[in-house]
C-alpha cells in the first residue's frame, strides 16, 4: 500500500518554528518531484513549496524566505522547515507528488494541522 504520512504540526505562537515531515512507504518516490500543500478553513488547497528529484526548490510568494523544503531520498522522506510563522500560515498541511507534473497523483494523507496564534 502506497502511503504518504505527514507529521510535525502543532500549536505555535507567531514568530515560532515548526518542522513538518512526510514519510513515504510502499514505493520509492525519489525519482519524483514532490510538494507541500496547505488548506486553510474555508479556502482552497494551495501549493506551498515543491522540490524536484534533484533538489531544485520553488516556493509560494507568501512563504518565500521563511519556509525551506528538503528531502532525504535515502529515507524516502520530505521535510518542510517553517520559520517566522504567521497566523495566516494556519492550515492543514499535506504532502503529495507535485501535481503540476503529476495531475492524477492522489496520495493525499490525513495531513498535519499547523495553528499559529497571534
């Protein structure tokens, strides 16, 4: 069974940091570009950051300079280091393949909730 499992969310004050993890099982995702997404209450899911198989990264303007995406292909795991968190970063965070390249990718897990208090 192929799974992506997110973890690392929590409640943090504005200005704080969290590190999210995305652990893959069931297949090797190292050849694939992957991404973090988030969905805030009442809003559509949005792309936060992406990383290619070779480590090239891209970020949404809203998180550029504050978030860092990385991956450890040997561990089949991806990370999102989030610094200088803002209340508007509050959302459920999900990992998946980069759906701009793999539109049919449907490896959505349960997500991990990030809540930033002001």
